[in-house]
């Protein structure tokens, strides 16, 4: 069932970068991103890394969530 959902490269990337372990007492809980969160998170990281000006990196003035002036 999982084989047809997404490419092997995406699955490996999700396992490597989008798995978080949370410790609760004597239990370890593994949390995995949802499939729809994966491409959006990768785009956000790419935008932050390649943006040349603050607006391209997603930075904006305080009180202005969209970065408009």
C-alpha cells in the first residue's frame, strides 16, 4: 500500500528529517510528519536558505504577518 503513495527518495527524506522522538516517563513516542506537511516544510527551508533579501526569506516587520509595507 505504501509503495504507490510516494517516491522512494521522498520516503527516505521523511524518515531522515521528519521523525521526532518524545520521551514520556518510561515510554518513547515516535512522531512522524503527515505526507501533506512534507513538501511544504521542504519548500520553507529552501526559501529560507536561498532568499537574498529578508522578504524572500519569509522575514517581515513585527505586526505584519505577510511582510507588506
